[in-house]
């Protein structure tokens, strides 16, 4: 499937939560926040598979290749967070913080990149 983003991303962050670890198979996930109304699926919408945990944002994956694509919080407009690794081009933003570091894996140290770390969600995102 393909999607496009028609406005600059508002920001990006790493997430070290257990759910992101499991859904990506990696130590952390990095996602970018889209501006309201700027995210559009342009091809292969029928390939999208979704998982909506009872206590979190819906996660969308490609049913053909398994790639993690985006998260979606219902609303008008919905809040969409894209997985930066799913983008073809430079996202134009850089991750600004790390959240849920209390749940970071034991097998890979968090990089010493100077980014602010939050043991749970970044307070302003709550
Ligand atoms: Zn997470």
C-alpha cells in the first residue's frame, strides 16, 4: 500500500513501550505525528490490516508485507502517527525525545543521543 503526507510532520519520537517492541520486533519504534487531515492512503487500502488494542491507538500494518505503517486515534480528524521507517523520503523532522524508557529492553542500551527520556508517556502527550 502507499500513503502520502501533504503537510510537514509536527514532530517525532522514539517509543520503548512493550507493545511497540513486540509489534516491531525491535528495541524501540520511531513515529512521526502528522498534521490534522494531512495523511492520505493513495494505493492499496485493501491491504491494510488493523489491530485496535482496548487501551491504545489502532495500529495499521501492510497485510502483504507485514510492514508497520501508522497508528490512528479516532476523532474528527483522527490523529495519525506514521512509522518513520515506512517513509520513502526524509521525514523533515528528527525524533525529539524517548518515551516509556522504563520498559526499555535489557539487551540493547538506549543510545547516548542527548534526547530527553521519559519513563512513561511524555507528559504533554498524555
Ligand atoms: Zn509504544
